[in-house]
């Protein structure tokens, strides 16, 4: 058993309290390889933002649990080397069993999500409460979920949103003891969220009603990628074949981040940015075969995307100090 505290990581509790009070959201960026991790840390150090390093169960299998533990510890040391000791959380994204959550905690995660949203309400409460009971013994924070997002996550896909029912949130939070709650209010997983011409809408009215029932309680938004059209165009210009799609408008995310939404999950936009840079580099230099020559530009593009999200969407820039 490795405690996340030995790795220099923090849980998300205090970060969320400050983010809710301060009207901003902490970025939760997914990663599974070194270049993504370098881009995340470099962007967060440069903007002085706290960060949640987010790992799905698929990413954990891909990267290896032992390597991930050292990568997270390395991220803490790398941030210090770059000149800013930013708070870093290592978080399991969409955990589906108690066993997986336990295993992540044993390997140094400081925060876990137990996503029981596909179960019926009582089963979701029961499973989430079990994870909370285990995690809190180790001072690990827990995110639960109520409501179902449209889109694809791991192998599970849902075609339509099932919005979170505000009447359920207070009971769920009380019975489970979760530290934060992911809700479904119109965001959606993946790079193909809405067709051009559709009108994506985050239901800020449902969010307001949830906040009224659990004032100040940390709320999480999944599926918050915006599918930047210039990045999609670059992929398709250099040989890609992505179908047209739009994501969540950034102004709507900004409005949500000013409320009790204190964690915003972004994965797909990062995947698109890396792919766009790699495609362009290989198109421009077809003889190139040194991975550093195309992964380097991908890392730069990713870092620029994250800096933009932090400064212009989440508002977490300058919030890394414990006094903020
Ligand atoms: O919500 C899901 C995340 O984007 C993780 O995706 O399971 O393909 O790693 P993944
Ligand atoms: P996107 O697919 O919109 O990036 O959402 C990621 C996410 O919610 C990870 O849990
Ligand atoms: Zn998600």
C-alpha cells in the first residue's frame, strides 16, 4: 500500500472548497502517456493552476498501474523543477467497481470516482457508500454520479441524456458521504457530441436547482470538451476523416465554472489536438520517423490548448497557492 501523501499528491477536498468559493473550476485532464503528462504539468505550472490528473480504467490498463504511480510522483517533482509546487491530484475516472477503486488507492491515487450512474438509484447509493467508507479511511476523496450523460465512455454508450433529478441529490449526498457529485445537465462524452446546426445547451437552470438543494456542494461536469473546429479542420486537411461535429460552447462552460461546478473533465479536445499536430507534422515531413519529431509538436499543441482552457474557460489560473 502506497499512500498518495508519500508521492506528494493531494486529495481534492480543499481544492474544491476554494474553487466553489472563488468561482472557478479545477481542470481534470485525462492522460495515459508521458507527452500528455508533460503538457499538463507544463501548462499548469505556467498558469499557476492546480490540476487533477485523470486516469480511466482503460488508460490504467494501457499505461500500467506501477508506471502510473511513478509518473504521478514524477509529475510532482517535475512541477517543482519547473518552478511551482502546484497542488496535484491523481484521480480515477469512471471507476465501476469497489475492487478497482481499492486497487487505485493502494497504488497511490488520491481521489476516485465511483460511477454507479448506470445502476438503479438504490444500487448506486449502496455501491457509492461502500467506496466512500473504504476511501475515507485513507483520506482519499470520492466523486459519485447521478444522471446519465449521452456519448461514449469506456465501452458503455448512451444515446440520450438522462438529466440529473434535483430531487435526488440531497438524499444521495447524505446517504453516500461523497465529496463531490458529477451531474448530467447536457454535456456529453466523446468527440462526436452534436451535429453542426444543433444547439448544445448546458441546463444551467437544473444546475441552479441542484445548487439550491445542496448549497456550496462541489459539482463536477463530465463531457466538457468543445471540439474546436479549427483543430478538427486541421486533422481533416492533413489526411484525417473525422465526421462533422460540435461540442460544448466554451462560454457555457465558463458560466458553469463560476457556479458550484468546481471540476471540469476534458479528454477529447486533448486527443484531437495531439492528432492534429501529428498529422500535420507527418504530412509536411513524410520521411520523418523519429517519434520525438512528431510527438514534440503534439505536446506543444496540447500545452497551448490546456493553457487556453485554464485561462479562458475554467478560470483556475493563479489559484495554485494554498492561500488563494
Ligand atoms: O469519460 C471517459 C474518458 O474520456 C476516458 O476515455 O475510457 O477511452 O480512456 P477512455
Ligand atoms: P470529453 O469526452 O468531453 O473530453 O469528456 C471527458 C470526460 O468526461 C472524462 O471523464
Ligand atoms: Zn466522464
